[in-house]
């Protein structure tokens, strides 16, 4: 525990890589051409350097650079297994440091979380993290998701932020990893629950409830709880609506009700349409929670 705490402090103190965007030796035009080639580099030895350079573009206000090139390139290379472990580890640690620094325009954190979801996926497909590293990632992911207070989604000029949904994707990739134990899975679904009914009283309109439902569904497939356990878990969400005296007379209460219903319905639809008996155990608890909703 002390070692993990020291590691966390070190990462908090670590400076974020502050290079140019586009990276040195590249222009927006040359990166667009690279995208047209599906991010295939003639010189594969240059791939790790470019991957690290593109991290700076994750906070760029231009969505074409941030989302369409930087994220897409990093995700493509990781899904093809083309980045070496030492590069993956550097990407991960730099993004941890990013999440520990201010995010003035609210763009860098959500895309750091989305790329970290891809990093988590690489470890799921071909394990490379130590148990301690994986435990740290679980802690980082749940801390990020629970801390999100910027609920902006899509902006016609600046594109996506989507902090909750991107964090949910990170949780989902971790939940799919068979190396996570029961306490870790439980912590992941609690983080999803924290944003399923956000205290801020923000009404989701960008598909967040469906994304938050995914780690819960995959945790159920892992056999996290039995039917009684899930029923109790869903029942505990309803009191998060807040003071019953505010029912139907408070905009934040109404927003939380909207979000919880959307979340419960997202879980219900997936579980009800599945032939997996491990998902069917969710249904009694979801139905009971819906019936007790004001």
C-alpha cells in the first residue's frame, strides 16, 4: 500500500509532456494523409515517437486533430498490437499525469480517459501490467469517473468532450479483464453508479446511461453478485434521487430521476434481450427499482 501511495504521489508531481501539436516533423496536412493510409507508417520505427507526440494533441481545440487523428491513430495502433510495452507504459504514465493537472478547456481529461481505455484493452488482450500496475489503473479509473463534474458532450465547433462516457469506456475495458478480482469489480461498478445518478442534477442527453450500463453488464457476466446482491445494489440507487420532499418540484431531482430511469432501462434492455443466464439475474432488481421510482 505504501508503495502504491508513493507511486501515486510521484505521478501527481510528474510534469505533463508539453510538446507541439502537430508533433515535430508533422503538419495537419501530413497527419491527414497518414489517416487516409489508415495510419500505416512507412517507417515503423518512427511509430512509438509519433504515438508519444500525438498525446499533446489530445487537448487540441480542433476536433479533427484531437479526435479524428490523435485518438484514432493511438487506438488503431494499440488495437493492432503495434506499440511495444515500453511505449504503452509511457503513454499510460503520461496520461495519468495529465489527469492530475488542470484541464482549462475541458478537452484533455476526457480524451486521456478514452486513450487509457485503449491502454487497458491492450493489457486485457495480452497481459503486460503487473498486479500492482493493474490495481493502480483500477484506482485511477474509478477516481477519474467519480470526479467528473464537466458534463458537456458534443459541441458543433469543438466536437466531443464526453467525460462520463469516456470514463465509462475505461471502466468497461477493466471489467472485461479476467485479472480483476471481485473487490476490484465491485469498485468499478460503484464508480459507474456514482455517475448513473450524478449529484449535480445534470440530465444526460448524449447516451451516457448506456455507456455507464456496459461495465455493470460485464461485471454481471463475470458473476460479481447473485440475484439478491444485484437486487440490493439497484435498490440502493433509488435513494440517490435525494430528498423525497423535492419530488417533482426541483429541477436537479427531476434530472436525477431522468438519468436513473435511463440507466435502469439501458440495463434492462440488454439483460432482457440476452440469452446469458448471468445477465438474467439483473432483471428482478432492475424491475423492482423501476417500480419503486417516484
